[in-house]
């Protein structure tokens, strides 16, 4: 096995430069879901393409009608394994802006962390891959394996462009021996983990229409159905308040039962419920009867209201009966739930429980299938060895409650192992105000990726020796 120390020394020497580059990257407000930021998303794609070229990759842009995909490759090791690195350069909106301690797009050091939107999700994590590749090419002039890198600009807004491209490409340009994704978290500080399962997603919007205009609540209240009251009734009938079970007919029909070993391993994970509640500031936890908190957030499906809107939102009082109301609702899905099937069942249920006197419009905004990945094999062992050497602890194999829709597509279309090597930490506040990323985790992520390149290269060495 090749000694990675030469590359690690270069990484240490260049770390301040890498950090400044990351800060420049984070300053670009690449919010993909808001058309007002389209020019910034484009600017961000150009930034990362230039950094790929500086690292030594041959790049091209892929246009699928949405925000561009940025692709880079170094294929100078014929006959040796190929790693496809995936990440995304777009970020979540920053609302509520008043809860940020600093400008979300002015990276700010707070102790060992950088605070900025996109710090951990996913600019900081995916940038570790590029810096490791660049350091190895600069130090040695070559890599022990072939690499491809694909960064998208729509992960936070549905990922339609990359889904089209990967499906149509059918593994030709993207052909690889394994896929590496760093867009998740380690189980705890100092305790690395490799994710082997992700929940899927069905994201819905409901609009309830009542009268043809806002009405005086004194003159019309009591006779006209209030759309926001109707929305509250609909939402109340999505979940049983006692058992925590989701009440959509057929919702659980395809849910795959957990293997006994999975429940045993989850039960053995170090988890302090009191500390968990204290960190997020809640007096109690909820969830489905018969399952633990760790199971609730990783291996069971959910139904959550992400936003309710309509009516008067300003200061003081306005006695109005609103003409309409809306809500955005996400459902996290587990194997073998199909997001299209769940979306249809959701719509049928909403229409069936909506009170008379209003009309209901249900829109399927986007979704993605859940993923269950391989948990063994030489590439998994290489990843675990790289993480263990970096953090001094054997990685745990866990399932994650979040969704990365393209992971399932990679697994199905490319038919190769997908390694979810998260470098973030559980308290990084992704999708929330004051998102952060530990700069030590950033540095260790670069080191870990470099070690992974050498260890996957060693697979080819062992194969040729055999």
C-alpha cells in the first residue's frame, strides 16, 4: 500500500490556502430554489469549474435545462479503478435571516468552526475531495486511480437536471467502480460513520381556496369556511396524536421491516436522550410508538409540515377571513416506499378529509426514492480504513434520516458501491440559521480523501499481484 505521508505533508502546508478558497466559495449565494439567485448559482458553477481545472481535472459543463452540472475527470491510470466523487454547489435559503449571528454569506470564524450557509451542506464537505485530488496531483504528478467529479446545482431544489443526465447517460461517461459522497454527518465527534441507508422524500404543497377575496371576519365569520381553519383540520388528520402513526391509507403498505441485526446495532449506538433534547432545546421527544428516538430519525417514515402560510402576517391585528391558505409538507420515506405512489395516496387522503366549503389543490413538488446500499466489499473496507486512520476509531455503519435522491439513482444506474463518507458533525445546523463546519473536520476530510485514493489504488495492486 502506498504511503500517503507525502500528500498529507503537502495538505498541511497548503491548508491556509484551502481554507481561504473555501471561504471564497461560501461567499457565493448559490440558492438554487429561488430564481432571484440564478445568476449567483451560475457564478458559483464557474467558480468550482475553475477550481477543478486548477486541480488538474479536464472539465466540461452539462446543460439539462436547469442549473448546470459541472464535470471533471483525470483518467491517467488506465486499467485501474475509477472513483466518481459527487457533491453539490447549491445551498438552502437562509430564512429566517434575523436568526443568523452574521451575514450568512460572509464566512465567519467562531472558534474552530466556520459559520456560513453551505459550510457543511455541501460546499465544505465536497470541496475536501477536490483539494485532496489537487494535492496528490501536485505532489506526485499522478493519481493511483482514475477520478471523475460531478457537482450539481439543484440538489436543494429537486435535482431534476442530474436525474435526467445520469439516467440518460446510463453509466457511459460516469462509468466507475465506486461512488463517493460526503454530504452527511459522522455519528459523533471523533466517531466516524459510513451511511448505508438514506430515507427518500415526497414533498407536497397544499392550497386551500375559500371565498374569492379576503373577507371581514365580523361580517362573514361563522358562515364562511375559513381556509386556514380548513388547513388546520387537514393537517390534524395526517397523523394520530397518540400513536404517532401516519393516517394516510396505505402509507405503510410497502415499508420494509427492519432486520433484527439492524435494530440491535441501533440500540447499541451511544445516544444520550437528555443531551440530545438539550442541544436542540426541546422539553420532550415524540415519535411512533414501538420505536426508539434513533429509529425515528433514521429508519422510520415521517410526515412533517414545513410551512403554513396565508392570511394576515403583519404587526398588530387585522380582522380578516383569508381567501386562501397554503402548506408545504414533506414525507421522509424508507425502503420500499415509492415517492410517486405515496404522493398519490397523500393527495387522495387530503381531498377526502378536506371540509366542505373549500376547494383543495395538491401539488407534488419533488421527490426521490430511499436508498439501501452495500455494507461490505473491498471499496467499503478501503473507506473504513481511511476513516479509521484519520480519526482513530473504526467507523460505525448507520442509516441516515436525510435524503440525497441521486444516491439511489447512482446505485441503480451505475450498479456499483456508493460510499457515504460524511465529514460533518451532528450539530452543524444544516438547513438552519448559523450553519457551521469544523475547520478541523475540513482538514481531516481532505486527509481522509487522500488516504482513500491510495487505499483504492491498493485494490488494483493486490488484484495485479494475485
